C-alpha cells in the first residue's frame, strides 16, 4: 500500500455559506408581526371605544366632589344633566334624536338603556326639572343621589355593550 501524500492533493479550504440576508424576513416573522399588529389594533379600538365612558365617569366624579365641597346643587345638576346627555349622544345610534329629548321622553330613554326604571319612577325623576331650578331649590342630598344614579347609568352602558 502506498502512503498518500496529502500535500500533493489539490484541496480547497472550507467555504462557509453566505450570510443569510435580513430582508425579506422568514414567514414566521411575518406571522408574528401580523399577530402583534392585530393585537395593537384591537387595543386601540377598545381604548377609543371606552374613552367616552371614562371621560363621563371622570366628569361625574368631579361633580360629586364639588357637591361634597358644598357647591350649589342646582348648578351641579346642570353639569350632571349636560354630561349624561353628551354621553348618551356619543354612544347612541341617533344623536339627533337624543339631543331633542326632554322631560318624560328623556327619562324614558335613559330607562330604556338599562333594566331599571330609576329615572322615570325613582329618584332620577327630578333630573328632568332640577337642572332648571333656581338656586336654593335643590337639596344637596338629592343632587348627590341623582349624580350617583347617573354614574351607575354610565357604567351600565359599558356592561350593556360587553354583552
């Protein structure tokens, strides 16, 4: 047997493959990007949808705090009425129809948006007239009860949409 002289054989050095290009990404990265983008879109839509409710709740809590500090109840009820009407117009399907509601029709609309009749037959009944009462005619506890009822109503609208 002849010994092989490896120095005489024309061998090439080890060739490494070319670097993998960063673009275009592999299909898995496209899938991950699509899932992340869909998640962000869902989060943004949910945040924007609940923005009106958060703003109304924040405003109603502010009115409750001013009531507790001794503000004029009829003035606070004017603000409560305005906040609830704006919120109802922003979440309702027919904003023009909601804007024109007054008196019993307004209270009936509010009751129709949840399973209670607290506005047309309960303590919320005075919401129709109290915001227009002259100063000194509305008691602070009555205004506080109406503001809390409106706060519950706004919260009920969120639960209603989640069903």
